[in-house]
């Protein structure tokens, strides 16, 4: 994604959050856009809000793991990925397999 496109995506995601601050998916989307811009600390803050709003939000935990792994914090990434798996009841086997693959990547490091 080009820099201008990323900033536009962050702005739109921020508007999504402003429209419904109680929506964990909005915070998660904003976090993904922030992460794509290399703004990991802000992404972590946004993800914190998403999982505080819904402690069973498996996608939020999965994305937490991805951000933590990207900054080299594999211990926190592992905890986040395990939380994603433990919260994955409504997402099914394919979701769990994708998280297990991410776990395997950090375990190989």
C-alpha cells in the first residue's frame, strides 16, 4: 500500500471508530491500518481497546500476535495467539489452523 493510501485508510478507519467506539471490529480495523503504516505502538493501543470491548474477540488477539511478532516480542505474540485460539469457538477450524501456522512461525525463530 502506498503511503498516501495508507494514511487515507487510517483516516477512514478512524472515522469508523468515531462512528461506533463500542465496536471491537472498528478498533481492530484501525489497528491493521496503523500496523501497515509501521505504527506498531498505536496499533497495539487500538487492539487493546478492541479486546477490552470483547474479551472473546479472537481476530483482535490474532492481530495482536501479528503486531507483537513484527516487533520481535515473540513471548507476547505467543500469548496473544493462544488467546485467539482459546476464543475461536465461533470461527472454526480454518481460523485455528491459521493461528497455529502463525505460532509455528514464531516458534521457528
